[in-house]
């Protein structure tokens, strides 16, 4: 079993940004990402997902510290002003059956 | 005033939403209903187009597209200088009001069908054509024709949104297959149309009710604009309908299209194109004020407009 400590960056934002974010990840070199639908309340009020403009996504990317910082900085700079955005980074341990070059 | 059952379903949704009843349609069902409606409307229009010479419709089509550019340009100064909105909010709301609502169109068609009033069945062509121009006007009002605007991405969003693709797809399939070809799928798309619309409107009522709580935030101007501007637009649409020689039913539908405000395609496009615009403001107006007004009061009123214009026009 292969265990590796790395970073998990989570972005909770508007689903309107989904395609834009995917383009950004490709450009910034993220190896993979996971997107789930989300709803909740934050600094822009309740986003209950009843209408496309009121729905959120939760995007998770597992990557090294440097890329996590790059992604976080890009998102805050590009979207924080005009969109509902929450970004947080945490330490995670990735578990895989054996060492491989695959990321994500 | 006798209300059609589909409108009563909308009112049920509205009331249930206002008293916060525990009810909502699963979003996948709502999506499915909206797909059926968009395709059914497109197919109906396409079948009629297969019987028409497209060349004959070209001048009418161009006039209708021109109306799509003019309406937001009329709304913008009202919002900017009387409503005292920011430039970007004024442009975004104007784009919503220049574009159209498929739900409102469907209710207007149901109204005419119930009263057995003839209308030109190729009207869905106008419906799809009116979705787009206002969005472009809204963007250009704020950004100008700037090279910095990511037009590729925006045009993708505008022209390949769900409603445009399904309406246009339905039109093309109806046009290619013709009435006999479509007969085999009528059981899904045409026979249950009214029931599908009723369920769709139930959910729309619930969603419209959820917008009402935002109304207090934006004051009386938005309420007034959400009612008065559609009526004014309906006069323009109705006038154009008479000029184009449409029947009373067709004139009423064009008036309804002019009066309706988009709450699906435009909010999605504006969120990408003008992210600094307040999305709640436009949606509250389009969905919380104008949609209910049009469904309950507007459509019968626009019918009266159409009749009146036709008496004037001889």
C-alpha cells in the first residue's frame, strides 16, 4: 500500500463557474478534480439550488502545496469579487494500492 | 375571468411556496418537463415551417429580430435613469426583459387553444429568435465591442444554451420530418402537453414564491417596472404583429413574447458575461413579478390588445 501526504483544495462556488473552472484547472496543470452539487448558506446568502443561478458546486482537487496555492490565488483573484466563492486547503493522506504516477 | 387549469396549478405552487409548504418537484423531473415542453414547442413550429416557404417568412423574421434588439435598448434608459440602477444592473435587467420566456409562451398557446382562437403555428421560430439579441445588447451596453470580452465563450453560452438547442432542434426535426413523421411521437410530446405544462407551472409557482421574499429589498420601482414595462412591450409586439399581418392569435402571441422576460437563458448568460451584475435583482423581477403577472393577468390583456389593434387596422 502506498501512502502519500498532500493537499486537498476545496472550492465551493456557483455552478455557473463549472466550465470556466475546468478550463482553469487544465491550464494550471491540475491532474484531476471531483465536482459535486452543493447547497447551503454563506456570505452571499442562502443558495438552495432551486434555480440554476442559485445552485452551487463543490470542487475538490488533490495536488501538491504549490499547485494548491496557485489555484487558490487564481480563484480569489478572478472570481471572489463577483461570485459566491469559498476556498479552503487542508492536509490529506492519499492511499493507493501501490506507487504509481497517476495524480488526481 | 375564468382561469385555465394550468394557471391554477401555477397559483397552487405560488400559494404553497408563500406558506412554505413542504413541497418541491425533484430537479430531474423539472428538467425533464422543461425538455418535453421545449421540444414539443419546437416540433409544433417545425411542422408548420415544413408547410411554409421559408423565404416568405424572412421579412417577418428580420422584423422580429429587430424588436429583440430594440426592447432592451428601451428598457435600459428607464432602469438607468429613472430606476437609478448601476449601468451593469440596468443592462442585465434590460437583457432579461428583451429576451423571452418559454413558459409564458406555452401558457399563451394554451389560452388560445382553449378558446379555439387561430394563430400562426410557426411562432416558435420567433420564440427562439428572440432569445438571443437582448443578451448581446446587454453585454455590449456594458462592455462595448471590446476585444477583452471573451466572445467565444459567451457566444457558446448564448447560442448553445439548453433552451436554444432544444427549441431549434425541435424546429429542425419537425421541419425535416413533417406532420406525418412526427405523428409517431405525438403521444409523448403533444398529447400530454397540457399536463406537463401544469406540473411545470406548479414548480414555477414554488420558485416564483421563493423570489417574493427578495422583493422587499428592491422596492417599488422594480415592482412597477416588472408590471409596466411588459405591458408597454406588449403594445410594441402587438403593433408589430398587426403590421406583419398576423392573425389576432398570432398578434397576441407576439405581444406576449415581447412582454415576457427570460428567467433561464439570460440569467445563465449574464452570470458569465456580466458577473458584477446582481443576479437576484433580475431574477426577482423576471420570475417574482413579471412571470406571475403575465400568466395571470397579462395574457388575457394582450389578447384584448390584439383584438383592439385589429379593429384599428381594419
